[in-house]
């Protein structure tokens, strides 16, 4: 039974490390603020959650596991809330999301400025 729990723990730790690594790369490579906030949110929620689950499996039924579970619950609720607050503050500050097609952005801006004249 210990071997199965150790294997599950190793899988969770490896998957959590993978998602944290991919999220870190996403923070560097994403084009604008909003996609970077999304990458950070996924990293915190999924990556850290899997790492905590792996550590909980390693700890067994102890006080340490209860503390890790409490940390996981706090991350689960705080990370999406903080990401939403950051995105909303950025919108209020005037930061606009980048659209998928930059050519369409230029043509729509040209139409808006020509209709204002």
C-alpha cells in the first residue's frame, strides 16, 4: 500500500511541477497583461494544488496534512479572486486586452477615427 501512495504522490508532485513550469514559461511568453494574469492564476491553482496534494499523500493522516489541506483551500479561493481583482483593476485603469487579429484592430480603429471626423 505504501508503494501505491508513494507512486501517486510522485505523480502529483511531477504533474504540479510541470504545470508550474509551463505557467512560468507562459508568464514570459504571453503577449499582454490579461493572458499573463491567466497563466499565473492557472499556475497557482493547478500547479500548487497538485504539489500540495502530493505532499498531503506523503504526510499521511497527520497534523501536517491538515495544515497543507488548509493552505490548499486558501489558495483555491484566494488565487482566482486575486486574479479577477487584478484584471478588473487593469480594465478600470484603461489597459485594453489584445485582440486575436492585429490587422482587424487597425481597420476598426481607422473606421472609428474616420467616423468621428
